[in-house]
C-alpha cells in the first residue's frame, strides 16, 4: 500500500513537471507577439494610407496574419512549436488516449482564434458600431464586457488551473502546452471552484458595468453630446471627450476639455479639420467657450490588433479663442 501511494505521488510529480509553467508560457507568448508585431509593422509601412482608410477592419488583416503564423508553426508538419515555444523549450500537443499527438491545422487555428477574438479583433464589436449606427451604445458596452470576461477567463485558467495550466483555448481542442521532453500531462477536469470563481467575477463585472453606465450617463450627459456631434463629422471614425477640473488655490481653478477624434482621411488632420471638429463640438455645447482650455486631438492611424501606428496632431486654445475663431458667442 505504501509503495502504491509513493508511485501515485511520483506520477503526479512527473505530470506537474511536464506542464509548461505560467512564466514560461508567458515569455513564449511575448516572443511570438514581438515576431507578429514586426510582421505587422512591415505591413503597415507598406500600406499605411490604405489601412488608415479602412479603419477597424484592418484588424481582420492582423487576425489573418496571426492565424497563418500559428497554423503553420503549430499545426503543420508536426512542428508543435512557434518561435516563442521553441526558444522556451516547450511545445503544444493534443492529448490522445495513447499519448501526445500533434495538432492539425484546424485545431491550431481554432486554438489561436479563441485568444485572438477578444485580444486582436476586440470581440464582437471590433468595428465601431456606435459610430456607424445611432442608438447602439449598448452594443459597445456589451462588447467591452464580453471581451473582458473572455480575456479574464483565459488568464484565470492559465494562472490557477494547476497543475496542467490548460486554459479555454487548450480545452477547446484537448491540447496542452508541455516541456519538449514530456511524455504525459495532467488530464484532470477543471475543478468546480474555478467555475464558481469565474461566475462570481462575471456577475460582478456585468452588474458594475450596468451601474457605471447609469451613473456616467447622468454625470457626463454634456460630454456625450459633444462626442456624438464630433462622431457625426464626415471622416471621423471614433471620438472621445474628457473633462478636467484642477484646483489651484488660492487662484481660480483650471477647467479644460480634451476632444479626441480618430479620423480616416488626411484632410481632417489639418488646421481646417481641427476647426471643423471644434465647430461641431461648440455647436453641441456652446459653454465650451467658458473653458480655460479646449484641446482638439486628431489621430490617424492603423490598428492591426498585432501592431499599431499613429499619427497625431494637437491644437489647444482657450475656449474664448476657439469661440472667436468659430464666431460662437460664449454663454454664461
């Protein structure tokens, strides 16, 4: 009996040692991210203007590049290793009844896609539907919650699902990331405590998101009007507005508003473009003329999900100077 218990403990120790640890997997993923980032930057350099015009749809190109990379590296010719995994001496394999077998291309792509949908595509709303259609702000909020929960579940299982470290993308194709010399891997199901913990986190996120949305809508109703007005300017893809109130006792407080517009055309990234965006903002909220500073930030860039490049121009003036240029009369 003592010998059997000893053998069981030895087997468990071997299985635990077989699974690649959190830091080893994280380092490998960082290397792969750097490789994909370099590929993405090369693509951006070759086609910046076209990619800037298509906006968020460019993330589909990043998704395609990542799919090609991981499918070829981990699902073809029994490689089982990306550059990052090769450097860290680990591999990804599929658990079969008679041991480990390599992933096929479909399994390798599926495993990557489960990570890429939240982190590369940004979830179901990778295109800014709140700008495309009126009254769809709820979809943007739902999307952010889905992306957060999805990504959190992946990270949680990777950290806490010990000893196997198998996360959602591994479980979907019965895969495991192990050391190159490994011959066996833990196959125990996820403990109920993990599902309970993730359910609690999910509930808290959803409820807090609804509460925050209600409070922010009341507190920043004016800023929402500016954001929507700027988003309606032709050529603007996304917009955001922030308001700052800095106390400088005994002097009067400084008040400033920052308006950021992500544009798809170079014509808006000019002084005339800044005036057009400011005109829309002041038309929505004329009291901007009373602010100590109104800053218009115009961003034109490319986001592939795996690599990003931005060109930015900034123009900041006191609210009354903007009003004078726009011929807007300040309101008390």
